[in-house]
C-alpha cells in the first residue's frame, strides 16, 4: 500500500517553535500580580506533626500560608485509591512529604521563608527496604505492608518439578531510576469560588489533573480547567505527579486570590517526585533434557514507597511481562507491591516491564548454560508462535517470527564472529570484551480492561477553508504526538499534512482521549482519530459533497449545516477479553517484539564498562514517522544503558542523597555508542495504518543485553543493576573469594 504522508519524515509540528525559542513553557508565562509558591517538606521519613513554627525576622503577614486545614475539599490526590494527601495533616510518611505551602510576590524572599519554617515532628519507626517491608519489621500500610498483589497461573507448576531434567534458581534486583526530564515540574494556577480553577502546566495527562482538582475543590467539572503548556519531557514522571503540584498552586491561588506560579528546582524535583520502582525478582525454572521450558515460578516484588499512587498498575504490567516471549506450559507469577517510607515510586517508561524482563532475560542465559545450549539456541526452542498462549492465557493471533528477528539481529551485529574473536582476545587482554542479547515483548495500550474502562474519545473538526483540527487531550511531550496524529489524519482524508493542526490540550475544549502513557498514543488514540477522520469524510459524502475536493466540500457543508466535526469512542477489537478477577485473558490488543544486541568492553583494572556497539531490531507494526520512531528507540536505549550501568539513586533514610545532576550520573554522548536501529514492519489490523505502540519497548531490552554481554566478557554472573564500576568490582572480588574457597580457582 502506497502512502502519501504516513511513513515519511515530515517536519515536526512543533519543531520550528522549539528551535527558534518561540515555544512557551510554563516558566515562560507570567500573569499580573502573580505570586511565587514553594513547598515546605518533611525532613524525616515517618512521624507525628506536633507543631509548625514560622521563625526569623520575616514579614509573615505578607505571605499566603496554606496547611491541610485550608483545603476546601478533600485532602486526597484522586488517582486510583486516593490515599495520598495534598498536605500532611497529622502524620508524615516519607521524607519530602509536603506539609506547608507558602506564596509571596518576591520569589527570593519566599525561598528564604521556606528555610525559616520549622516543623516539629516526633519521629516514628520507619522501614526503607523491600526486605523490611516483607518481614513486617514495622507495619506502615494496611495489615502487612502489601499495597497490591497479583497471581497469574497457567498449568500446574508444582506438578512438573520431579520430571524436570534441569532446575535453575536465581535472584535479580533493579534499583530506582530518576526520569530526569529536561524541564522540571511546574504549574501556574488562578482560582476563586466564582471563577473556578484554571491551571497551566507541564504534564502528560490533563484529565488526571482535572480529576484530582475536582476532589480538592467544591466545584463542578465545568469550573475546573486544565491546560497543558509546552512540556520538556515526561517519561512517566509527569503522569501522576502534576496533580500534586497543580493542587498546591491552586490552593495558594484560592487562598490568596492571585495567580500563583510554582516551579521546582532540579534538586527538589529529583528528591520529592516519583521514580522507577526498585525491584527484586526470584525465578525457579525447570526444563526438559533437550532444553524445552517446563515450568516458570516467578516471585516479583516492587518497592511502592509510602503511598500507592500507580504501584498497582506498574505491578500489573511487570507481572504480565515477567514470563516474556516464551511458550511455557506451566507458569506461576506471584507479585507484590510493598510500602516503605520513601517518596512514592511511580510511572516511568516501561512501567514495571523493564524490571521483570531484566530478571527473565538474565535467567534465560543461566538456563541455557545449565542445559548446555547457546543462549540463542535455548531461546529458539522456547519462543512463542502464532496460536500459542502467553502466561495469562492470551492466544497470539498476530503473525510473529521471533526466530527470524533473532537471526537478523545476530547477523546485523556480527554476533557469532565477534563472540569467537572476543573469547580468544580475552585470554590475554586486561580489557575483556563481550557480546550479549535480549529477546522481549511489550504490550501496547492499557493492560486488560483498562482501555474499556477509559472509553477514550477523540475528534476532528474541519474549517470552511479545509483546515482540520485534531481534538484530543493526548499531549506532545517531545515524543511526536502532534506529528504522527496529523500524519494519520492527513492520510485518511487525502489532504496535505500542512492542512492539519493539533491545538494545545485544554480540558474545556477537547475530549478525554486518555492519558499519554502506556505506548497507547499512536495505536489507540491514533486509531480513534483515524476513525473520526473517516467519519468526517462519510459525513461529507452522505450530505452529497465530494470529499476529494476537500476545501470546497467543507466550505459548502459548513455554510449549509454549521460546524463540521466527527468523534470516535474506543471499542475493543473483536475477540479481546480480559478477566480482572482471575487475571487471565487478552492482556493487550497487540505486542511489539524485539531483539537487542549489546557489545561491551570491561576494564578489569578500573572495572569500568563501556558499551561499544548496539543493535536494536523491533517489530512494531507500521512505522508512521521513520525518523521519530528511530529517535524513540535511540532515546530508550540510552535510558536503558543508564538504568543498567550508571543511574544509581543513593538512599539515606528514605531520602535521595544524590539529588543533583553533579552526583546522579546519567550517560552522556560519550557513554552511548552508535545505536543501530532497524524495524520489521508487520501491519497490525487494528492499528492506524497498521501501527502499534513503540515508545516504551526500547527501555526493556538494553539492561539485560548489556549484563548478558558483561557476563560473556568476564565469566562472572552479575544480577543487580545499576552495575557501577564499584558494584562490578565487589561482584568480581566476591566471585574470586568463592572460587578460592571451593577450590575452583
């Protein structure tokens, strides 16, 4: 099928404004009489608030001061379980928990005032690790510290251990990771009982913020308005947290009667907001003598922090992805999200899947070694095929060819030759080189019944001049939303790409097309705008106008009938069914599939690891914009390398101790190799023009591919990330000690 716009590298819709500096981010905006707001936060992990003191020689009467008692509605951030308060009233449950809000016209004076507020908090015992939470050293959540748990079962795991020729057990850990978007969180609010509440800010999900503000203020939905400003990145970190800062800005505006701006510093943003959930995965797997998987028994635990926020859905996705792209007749996945006294962990690109996929792909290599097969041959013998079922019982209906993807990725990376060459060179060189890979999948869209629950709506509106506006709340955060949606609509209507525009998301003007998360924008929202565009075309045809002369048809229709709009609401593809009670069925409408290959060099003197080559091959359905799609993969791989080797969050009594870019180390251009991106396009029947989601997929594969390559280089298994030079040195030294003790050396 030939396309005019889809599949072409058209200019980004917002590109010119961004490169010329015309784009307006929230901190570029100002309003007459605007105040500057700040947050006073808890210095300790857990305790009872005894009193708040306003000290120092400051004109305190000039300040707007908000505490929990000033909240006109409910002191709960509406999300899933609505457990997190906007402001701590009696108890604090994590460091950096908001307690007091201040606002003043002078942003320097309000910062001085923040430091002059003294919180007298009686400390209470706190817990800081998964192990402490599971051991119930203190009960800080519910009866057992468990925020959420899931059980996925397929077959009968316990019935096959006796017949397994090989049984391999392993434990794998991943650390927290900071999203590190280029623009920190920020909001501006105006609020009054008469005019309602309007907020402008950096966000991914305007209707999440809208829902949260409805809880905090005694107003109807029409009196709450949320407008996304230009947003400098999100990666999940601006999914749920903007509801918190929007509420804070609006509370200060409500009490002061003036506009209030709140912009976090980098340090505050890193210390106080959400991160990727730390995890621990334990796997027991059994195989037949010829290397066929017989059973996978997986325990997956994540650290949710002090409040549930999105931990239940992060846990859900991580659980469902834990068995990977493999056909195993007997699977049991037991998962838990537990509470600790750290700031709540939340959404981050991949949403739980990077943690569980890391564990499985490391374990697959251990299984291959036990059976006596190469990593690639072991996987070939266990790949899923069309007609087979995943761990949740989902029948794979789409055509997949994981063997072909694996063969192509290994060929593109020159895997076999390099593996042989490195093995010989490593005998004499202090620089040990290795090559490793990971095979994986990622589901696009909300898990299970999520999309049915959302019932997302998208629309298109034509003008009398033949221009078309796309009406969605899906946000442009740098990933290309506006561009790809415009390509889809232009292609559907047979008009020029320049004739299509995407207005800024504003809850007073656009329908709720759902959150900009979960690799759903292209596949789910893109399909909705495609359907809406088809509906608009049919409207013209049914009214007797010729849509091939689009401007004329629009002009004549609007002159006779008025506004020309078309909307489409989500309907699940035929045959898709999910049971929330048993956690079985079709977890996702479609999966993207991938094989990533990493080449590394390990200096055995300094224990520094460099990634020298990276091949990323994926099947993602139709590629709408080849340049931006490749950019998504490159960015995800870079983040994945950081997750694997560099980005270590240092915790001190529940507080992030390295909340600056000078001591939180992320990979730079020097640390990232050339990333060679390749696509295999198999159009998906229910995606726009055949497209699936791809935004989260590339974060899943780099860490296990890199760690598999490191083990190949040094011969020592490494099962915890981030694997910094210090961590690697300790791992190697422990291995050498064990070798001496067991007489293996």
